[in-house]
């Protein structure tokens, strides 16, 4: 938190990209500071997770691409890549709908970071992988089904 | 902790392609030990912060749903070769790690 504040100050002095984005209103300071609260990560279903994140009824978008295998042989390691073609994307959340705690990760993007994240996740069973993208204060979503033959959440 | 973290950052046009590989067990707290039948306590990275040239470019909240030894990739527009990329994480037990690399 303090490191971030220092960066903001530095950015203001040097007219850095973060300061510019804040000044241009692209990025609300609150968004830059706080991502999804930890309670969202503990939510046991998708609805509760979205509620904790402050997302309600995101619109389906064709500009979000989710790259993930159709069939994952090993649920412990499922590569997922999300690309958002929506201008002004400031956050991407990744949800595996049937995991015990569906919200897997939430990425706050700033300072020129493009609407793209790539990672590897665990999936307990066959489910939809959902991306929730925040851009300009609005939420957009897209989903892709991944079939899991061996679950990766123990049990 | 203090296992090394690997960062690779390369320029592709005016966009820096950053790839990070962290070393972490990422225990969800839901897995049972095969021998004892006891739940393995949760131990996973909760927060990752990345900066390029001193500006925060990504703050990520993670859960135990991220695979062991987490991989993260992201792309930063407007970065330059020679800029310093710093990635740091904190886990649910308060362990921390940080590493940096230069965009090549």
C-alpha cells in the first residue's frame, strides 16, 4: 500500500502513466488501490463472489477471448489466457464456476498494462471458466467450458 | 520461502511481454494428506504486485485456485527496453518475496 502511494507520488512528479490515467479519469484511485476484497475469494459460489466484488449482472461480450484447453487431462494445471479487446480495461477477474471457492484470481491493471493475463489454475471438475472484465466502470463477461478428467483440488 | 522467482521480460514492438514464474506450494487448505488423512493447511499467495520503471502496472489478488508454482503473464504498453520490472508477492502466512529483471 505504501509502496503504491510512493509510486503514485513519483508518477505525479514525473507525469507518469498512472498519474496521467488518474487525471484523465480512466482510473479511479479507489480502483487502483483496492481489487476484489478477500471476502470475494472466500465466497462459495459465483453469485456471492460477484457480489463481494461489487459486480452485478455483467454484460456478455464478444470482445473477451478466453484461451483454455477444451479438455484438461490434469485439473491441477489448466493454462488459461484472457484477452480483453475492450478499451480501457482496468481489471480482469478469473472464475472457475464449480471450484469450492470460484474466484481464482483478480488482476488490477494500470500504467499501460494491456487487457491480457495468462496463468495456470486448478479446477476441481468440468466447469465454465468465466472472465469478468471491468472497463470504464462497467462489467463485461465471457465464459468457456473446460472438461476436466482428473480433478486438481484434492479430495 | 525465499525460493527464487524467475522473471522474463521482452519487448515486442512497443509492448513489453512479462512472464513470471513463482515458487510456491499453493495449498488450498482443502487437500488431505494421503498418509495421515489430515487436511493440509492452506498456504498460498494472496497478492502479487508488479511495477515497471517504478509505476505499478498490475496488482493481482490470488486464491488457492492458482496452480502450484504460479505462472503469470501480462503485457505492458509503453515500457522501454532497459526498464526495471519488479514483482513481489505476499502469502497467507505473511511470507514475502520480491525479484526484479530488466526488460531486454
